[in-house]
């Protein structure tokens, strides 16, 4: 596996957004160069928008600042506990309720593009104005809905998984996207403060192992679950959550954290890793029979026997339903909002066009949770289909 460093993450993510055929990495996982690139489309910087969700529900959105005062933050021990920002997307009772929800704060967008060195191509204010499909504090749809936790890649923020969160909410899930303190280029928190990536320096210069990130995120998710489904929930509509049906997915190190979180917390019923290297081995009992999906690039990184040896190592220890799925033409950031950003701002992308990247990610993530949190038949998980020729199944 490649050494997990901030410099590599920022430089190569910038390349993946701005240069054709570039290597892409988010620290623990590096994608091979794309042989071809999708065509550059006319930019839509005036009113860029996320792709429309595919489900039948309108979408509500609310933001919950949380602080776990029982823990010392591993990156800033003097902080008053472990600080998290959580965005909830959920099925809304009716369209048009509430105000349009923002994509990101201006400061968050500015810090991301500054870290990536792409400000000349992606103006921060235009990125922050990306139109979403959520409505702030809309009334939830009746009934109880499965909960999906989302964790972003290292350096990225929770809003870089917005197209997926919105789509899952439109299909009837409550989705909690979590920003982990000091692990993003910039997180806006209450009081006009901004938390920057102290963890980047710790891993780059302090020799801290990336497993500290995954174990810390597992504890973060335990706390989020406690605060959403415990006896004194922080969300006033917490009754909309079915605490008996909980899944977790993440991109890059967020995906690796899904396995760590499942191993530590039996409340998480199903997990999904989108192109992240595993920085911790599973315990001897595996995941106690719970299902897990590995969704990655179809290249020298995440094919069996690839450079990321952690997938080969973890695969036999997954002891429940499992799939190893790879996507031809994808690169590391295919499974996040970055293809949308490339498309909306006219940047060259990898061989897999943005619309296909969005469709494939949404289809397989939703199918996995539909099958394992709702008990619905989803044949797309059983093997290749003509509708998704890019998708390959390993170890069948």
C-alpha cells in the first residue's frame, strides 16, 4: 500500500480533477492511470447542480453539530472533546417544504480548492453554490426508515458525498454524513470557527499510522448512533429512524472505517467500502456473519492481486454475504462527488463519464442496502448485467 500523506493526497487529487489520465489517491488507496479520458463538457459554473435523485421521495436536510465530551480528540488533545458535524438527509413528507439546502460553506469550498490547487478552474464561491435537492428542516415522511452512516475520504468533507446521500434519502433512507474533526481540509463549526486538517500533519510528519484514523472514526460513529437512536436523541424527528436497520458506507479511508466500525459495534448491520485500503485487520470472529461490499476500481490497484494488498488480505476474513465489485474506467474519486465537479466545471475526467460514475455508484450502494437492510431482491448484486457493462465481479 502507498504511504498515507497529505502532500500526496492533495497533489494527486488535484491531478485527478484537472489532468487527464492522472494517478489519483486519497492516502490509503491509489488508482492506476486511466488509459482514456471522458470528453470535456461545457462548464456550468453559473448555476452548477447535483444530479437529480432517482427515488420517489422529496428530500429534507438538517445539520447537527455534536461534541463527545467523554473522549479526548487524538489530533488536538486540548479541544473540549471530539467535535463532529453531521448532515442528515431524509425522505420528506412533501416537496417544497423548507428552504433550499446549501452544498457547502464558502470557507469549506475555498479551503478544499486551495489545498488541491485548482482555484483557477473551480471558483470557491461557485462550488459552494452547487444546487442541491434537499430542503432545510423539511418535515420527514411518515414511518420509520433505515439509517445509513457515511464517512468521507481523508481531507474531504461530508458534502463530497452529497449526490449519494441525496439519492439514498430519495429512496427512503435517513442518511447521516459525518465530518470528523481535524481530518478535513476545512470544516465549518458553530461560533464561526473552522477546523482544518491537523491529522494531515500528524500522519505526514508525526509518523502516526492511518489506523488511528479508522479506529477514531469507528468511535465517532458509535457516538453518532448513540445520539441519533439512544434514549435522548439530538434530532427532534429521531422517531423517523429505524434503529434496527443500520448500515455504514464510506469513501477511501471512510470505507475502511466502515469495517472497523462494524467490528466494534454490533448495531451496524451492513458495511460498504468504496475504494479504500484497509488499515486494520478484522478480529478473529470477522464481522459475525454481517454483509460487506467492496466497490473499487478495475485496475492494478483493486483487482485481486493488486497493489493494495489489504483487499486480498481482508477478503477471506469477511465471514458473511460479501461481494468484491470493480468498475472499469473508474478512478479513486469516482465514488464521490468529484465526477460531478469535473463535469460541472468543464474539467477532464477519467474514462468513465460523470453520469455513469454517478449511476453506477448510486445503483450498487442502494442495491446493497436494499438487500441487507430491507430484505429486497436486488439481482444486480448477483453478477454482471447488460445495463452496467462497466461492472465486474471478482471471486465469483
